[in-house]
């Protein structure tokens, strides 16, 4: 078989790029070093028959009708609006911080205008916002920052708030109303049969072949002569010639609770100050599955292991830009995805990047 493209990685970036190229009549080989497709969105039934996300919770949300309609070709959806509580002292409080959080935390009874006034009173005005600490202090002040953000950030990133770029904390809004949804996007849904099934449908095309358990860096696939679409870590591709790009990893502790209808009151509970894990997610909330037991996962952030989160800091960005310049000299390789572009992308952003990547390749002379 003569391939037009070789796509490295069968997560969102690789699978969507491959499907778009295949739709245009291109023959695509997808290679994946893991034993399964779907990347970190991979889900499967555990031994007790509960559908779980092996690499932590993945909740789809987007404001893009284009991305939602695109993925709707490959799955039907279940409406799901994620809610998160944070354990602070002996209480559980809605996060993102909203009217309910403030009133319950401080035993108040403020309306929306009162909450606005409260935030204005406690915030620490910062004109030149550069770090995540600046973002949080400028928004909610010292006490709420200490209660909800400092400990969680240190566990999640291994860094202080002041050491992280502003964009990390900016992802979490502050609300004056009582909206307890974690996301406010227009489209908040879960694939009704799970992510893995959706990926199977994306990759189900006569012009696509998928090879699992195939490590691109340890194979001769690059010698086949086809254009390569690479969605793995960009520093790995270049053999760390400018040093390793820092990533945050995770360890997942999955547990089944037999005979327990539910473990907690919402899909995810955060633990900003207690324990070594950052959060517990209960999957039946996400999937809507009916089962006599329930399955949960605890997440333990780690400095070593599989790369999950690029660490947004200015010095890391400088290293990444060196790799970008090197990538620009690779005429037969295109880099796309969270790891290849060293970006803290949401799922819909990765899909958008993959569609754009495929369009660019199809419009070029490749």
C-alpha cells in the first residue's frame, strides 16, 4: 500500500486529521503506540460493567456550532452539564466561585448586586496582570484565593500560583449568579455510547488503516515516503535537542464501590487543601449509566510519567519556540495537537486545530 499520509497518534488531533484527509480521497495510515484508539479520552467498561474514563474525566463542551455539528456525524449525544464542588474545611462549595459559594462560605444572604459589591470589596486590584496569582487576587481577593486556589494549584502543577501564566487561572470564571455549572458553553454533551465508540466511527473509513502498539520513534514508518502528521510531544520528535519540555503527569486510582448507588453528590469533587489527590470523579454522572454499584477515580498529579498537561510558563514557551523553528525546516512533517503544539487545549480546540491542519494540507502541494 502506498500511503499519502502517515498520522502519528489516534487521539483527537490524529483521528480527526486522518478522517478529513480520508474524506478527500487520501490514503492514511494511523500509528498509535498504545493498545487502543481515542488517546486520553479512551473509555471502557471496568470489570464490574461501569463505563469509566481510564485517563480521567473528559467532559465535552464548546461554543462552536461547527465543532459540535462535525462530531455529531460520529455520535449521538447525551445532555450533561457538569457540576463540581470543592471541599474547604468541613464544607462542600460550588466551583467556579459563585453566589452560592460566597453565601454558604461566609453565612451571608447576598443577591447578585451584593455579590458584585462583595468581590469589589475583597479583590486586590492589579493593573498589570501577568500570573495566575494576579488573576485570582484581582478577581476574588486573598481569602478565597487561599481557600480554593493555592493548594489546588500547588498539587496540580507542582508550582505556586505566582509561577503560572495568567491563562491557567483565567480558564475558571467567577460568577455573581447562582449558576453551579462548571462550564457555561452553549453545547454541553457527552457521546451517548462513549468516546471510544465515537473514535471508532471517526476512523471507520476505507481510506484509513490503524496500527496499534506501534511506536513511531522506534519504527521505520517514516521511511515510507508519505507526509507525516505528528501529534505526539514535539520535543520527543526532535530527540530533546533543546531539552525536555515540562509536562505535568497524572496517576489514576480507579475504585468500584459495590452496592452503592452513588458515591458523591456531583460528578466531581475537588480537594484543594486536603489529601494528595486533587479530585474524585464519579463516572455514572457523566455517562448516565444505571448500575447497582458505582465507579470513581482519584487523580494524583505527578512530575514524571506520561505527558498530560503542558505547563504554561514563559520560560517553557521559549523552549517550545525553538522547537517550532526547527519544525518549520521539516518539509515533510506537520505538527498538530496539545502535545505537538504545547498548548493547554480543550477537546473542541484540538478538533478545530485538526480540521484546520487537514484543510491546510489538502490546499497545499503535499
